[in-house]
C-alpha cells in the first residue's frame, strides 16, 4: 500500500493536479523573496507589460497593465497598480482582498495585446487569448506561461481625485475621455518565478 501511494505521488507530481475547473494547479515555480527580484520595475511594466488578475475560480477577470511599480511602503514590500474606473477589472479590484500581477516572456506579447483590447464583460477573453489559466496553492489566479507572478494582499485602494492633479494628469484625462484611475497598493506576499533553479 505504501509503495502504491509513493507511485501515485510521483505520477501526480509529474502530471500536475487539477482543480474542479480542470485548470492545472501551479507546481512548477520557485518562490523567491521580493528583494530577490532582479528585473528593473520600469522595464517590467512599461516595456514588458503584465497581467493584473483579481477574483477566484469561476469568477475573475484579467487585464493588461503597463502602469505599476515595486517598492517599500509602511515597512512592507509592495506592488502598486492602477485601474481605470471604466475597466471591467475595476469592480474585481474593489471587491477582492488579493490580486496577482503576472509577467511574461516577449513571445506572449500578442496575447497580452489581445487581453488589453478586449473586455471580459463580452467573452471568455482568457481562453481566446491562448493563455492557460491556473491557480497557485493559495487559490489565487496565475498563468502557465508566466515567468514571474506576484501575489499581493490589498492594503490600500482609492480613486485619484481632481484636487490632487497637476497639469500632466489633468491633460491626460481631458484628452482621452476615459475614467479616472484608482490606485491599488498590495503587500507582496509571494513572488514565484520559473527557470531560476540553481541560480
């Protein structure tokens, strides 16, 4: 019996476990400390982009972001993201206590472009993008193709206000006619990376 259980455990570790939605649970990533993130944050957000995802299995949404930062606040490592009030993801960020930020190799740029130009209100845009939704051990959403995923607990969220704007944001919103962004600051709870074993 013991031998059978060992064999079963080996098979499961090789094939991955599945949850009730048949998405493979993430078991191929290595955890690092927030201080071990080597990438330049400006490069990560502005050049590489990311997917911001909030919700849980069966009820979540993701969007492509190019605004964000990594740093330190209130003696905690944090990730900061911004979501326009007219985006479908905004309601999820308001509702949820946690969110993930996933970064991808350059080859997935077309998928991120698609996810940034289509709304989850209208279709299953994740499936249509070709990316593979999966869930971390915590239950937070991730993607099989991501090479770094940050799990964060929301510790602040509020909309920008016109009273706080200087001339740059005021002209930005005036010229685009879009909803004002909310800022969300998340305490980084976990950072997961692929392909860094042995470094």
